[in-house]
């Protein structure tokens, strides 16, 4: 961020920003590999076998990938946002005027493969992953950009009356893509989503003190 005072009554401020964030955790898919039903519902209904699996007391799987394994999905997402903002301040008589613009970009990247584990003696033993063919909602990229422009005027009409005037414009474009393969060479059919919104937001307020 940088502020420059051009004259006693006119100044500018420039702000650049960039933020990156990534998080991941495993989420059990909830399927009992022995029955194909929801293991939580089974345990709540009194199924001793389902409860034993949840407690880690019953072995699951035989070391063969995809054969009665416990499935855990990576909830892996990365976020990236950056932009620039420029604001001018101009003091003109009884007017305190601000005007400027901001250009913002952000991106959300989801690549969420499923990993399969046997459960042996209360421990999870890795067997396989579907990382080679992650697709659809688990392999998607979402992007957005927003342009904001504004002007505000704090008008000191009298010693007691202050009038605040403002006008803001927001233009937001967003798009999303889902892919059929990890290399993201092919977009899933009918998965493209694009939106473009533009709004003008006038405002007025006053205080008398």
C-alpha cells in the first residue's frame, strides 16, 4: 500500500494484494463396504458389525484394491486471490470527495481423489487411489473477476448538517469448469457455467448533530 500527497487537498492511495490458501482433509464416504449401505445409519439401528467397523474392532478388506475397502475422499482445495485498488481523495471547500476503482481476481481449484484403505487390527492400511481418473465435481476449476468503481462525497452543508452521497458500480464475471481427466484436457459435457452481473448502487444519508 502506498499513499502520495499531490497537493494539500489532493492525495492518492494504491493497494496491491495477493493471498493464497490451501487446505485438505479426509472424509469417510459413509459406505459400509460389507453391505453397501450407510454405516452410520446401520450402527444407529443397532447393527453390531457396523459399530465394530466404526470402533476399529473389525477388520475390513483383504489387501485387494477396490475390494471391500474403506473409502476416504481428499477434500483438497486451493484458493488464490489478488488485485489492485486505487483511491483518490480530494478536498474541495465543504466537500470531501473520494473516487477510485478496484480490479479483483480469484480462483478455487478442487482436485479431490478418493483413497482406499483396509482396516487391520484397528489400523488403516493404504491400498489404492482413483487419482488417475478423478472427474466431475471432484475435478473442477472456478474463476471470478470483479471490477468496482466508486465516488463518494461527504458534504458538510452546515456546521451541524452532513450529507453523504455515493455511487458504486460492480461488474462481476465468473466461470466454472469440470474436467473428465486429471490433466484437464477435456471439459465434462454441459459442465461449463458462466455468469456476468453488473450493478449500480447509489446511496444517500445525512446526519444532523
